[in-house]
């Protein structure tokens, strides 16, 4: 079952950190690790679809 935290496809760092309940610095690093960053001049956006796919790799299965 796939659940989307956000209905937005792209978010800025601050908004993404709030959506995923983590500090902004951790969100930025994970977004970079996931290759989910888009830069347009000075505007930086994170693709939530790519980020969520990357986040799923940390799922703990017991």
C-alpha cells in the first residue's frame, strides 16, 4: 500500500522538512542522496515522488 504524505510533487526544503517531520538539514541531505533535487537559478525544489521512493529503502521489516 503506497501512501503519499504530500499531494504536491515539488516542495522547498523548509516545507519538505515539515511534511516528513524531520529537521531541514536532514531533509536536505536525504534529498541530495536521493538525487531528488531540481535547481532553477537560486530556486531549489525537491521531487517528493523520488524522495519517497528513496525513503522506502530505509523501511525496517521485522
